[in-house]
C-alpha cells in the first residue's frame, strides 16, 4: 500500500529566501520562527538573506541544535518559539535541524515543557520486535524545510530525538510531523562542509539500497530507488571534483527525494539504518558516516537472503555483475570517507551497548536476514571494527 505524505509542495532550483517569502505569504503566516544551522548562521550570510526577505514576518531564531537533536535543545527551541508566538516553523540546515523543527512543533501542540514529558510520544520497540506507536494529535503549526544536506529527514513523517538521560536516539512518528513545504535550493549547500554533503549523500545511497534490497520492495518503489542510485553514483563524484557544480548538487537533491519517495510504498529499511541510529545517539557518530561504514558490511551479512536484489544495486551504480558490497565500499573510499568504526572513535568495548540498543530499533526487526539476538549485531560490528 502506498501512503502519500502530508507534503503539500516541493519547490526546487529556485532561490531559497525568495521562495520562502512567497510560501509564507501564500500560507498567510506572519510569525515565522527560524531553527537553523549554527555554522550556517554564524559563518555565512545565508540566514541573513532569509531574515531580510521575511521582513516583519520574522519572529525569532534558534541556532543551537546539536547533532542528533537532544531533548534539552528541543525544549529550549520550543520555549523560544512559544514566546515568539510562532505560527510557522522554518528549518534551514541538516537532518538534526529538520528533526528539531518537527519536535518543536510537537512541543507546541502538546505544551511539552520538561524532558520526561517526551516519553509519552516516542515509539517503543522491545528487543523481540514488539512495541507500540503512541496515538496523539499531530502538530497544528506547519513547517517549511530548507535542507542543506542529503539526510532526507524532510521527506519523512518521523523525527529522531535523543534522550539525554540514556543517550538513545528515539523515533517519533505522526503523519503531520512531515513539513508542509520543502525548498530544494542547491546554492546554499555550497556552504555545507564537503564531508557532510558527501557522507549524507552516502546516507541517501543507504536509503535507496536498503529499500531496493528489502523484501517489501515493489515495482513502483523499485523504480525510485534505482534512479536514485544512478543519480547519486554519478552526481556525488561530480560534486567532489567541483564543489561549485550546482547542477550536480541539484541532482543529488533529486536523488534524495526519489530514495524517500520509494519508502511511501511501505518499504522498510534494515539493520544498516538500525545500527546507524544507535551509533548516532549513543556514540555521536554523524549519520552520514554511519552509512559509509555499516552499509557494505550489512550487504555482506544479508547476501544469503537477497543476493538477487543486491545485483540490482551494483548495476544501478554502474558496475553490473560486481558484488554490491564491494561496489559501495569502493564508492565510499573514492569519496574519501571513513570505512571503519575505529576511524570515527567507536571502540570495541562499546559494541555490547550498541548491539543491545540496536535490538530496540524498529528497522532491525524487518532486516532481510532475520536478526533475533545481539550476537548477530555484534558479528556485523566486528566486521566493521
């Protein structure tokens, strides 16, 4: 079953600031609160362009969102948005900023003002795969997202938010969490650090690969995943060679969109995403890096269950007949990105906690090759050490 999201429109290839002003006018919003990348705010003029275009509609700004969107930062941003009387949240930055916008809107809807109050809204996944998604009213304040990385959270009706107490990144899901409008402008992304752009691009490769290799894939989703892989395998190296290539950057943005569109068909991710969530929340590894490191090893682990699907990955990335894990690993290496957990500071003595926490991630339990005990996760982690 395809379930279409609440995204109203996606504007691409147009200047972000002017497009935002036009969309705010169309929606009739007059108290616009910005949640933005701190680096983008402090070291570039991109946020200033947005503020200038909004004029009297600008109501306030928050630029202190750390990676993986911890609860305490969300509470602080929500307090400022509430005090500003925000009627529209605009996010300008990477995945953590996008998720912060979703979570702030949840806080505004349910008057969440303390850390413990989040517990009633997050998904619960038990080690055996059972669990629950809480039923609650969705946000009423809308969001416009201007992404500056390829993490793709803007296309997803789910937010990741890290519990400061347990250092576990938890999922929050509601159809209305997704932004109402997405603006894809490649020009501001030139200011994004190149390693962030390229590694989140590999995150998009991970979305398309795990989707294509899923036992839940279908012909309509498959078409999106395949073309996403074709675009990414060509456009990311183009950006590495010439970071000012806006056409290549826009192709990357289209590919990210395609990879997420395929998931609307009920397609599930797998253990690369599950481990990645834990490496992010528990070990503070950037999500792009988690995909660079884990995806090749997950492909090797899953090969007995979906070798035929993996052949499609290799073909789409321009290497028909090759082993998909080797193709992805070589692609990551050519982009100059890390390939081992040790390179990003994850130590073997952390593997036990990582494996235990991964058992509580929803994507682990729909992995193509059944995983039922932490020892199987440890097998993958040891391969990636």
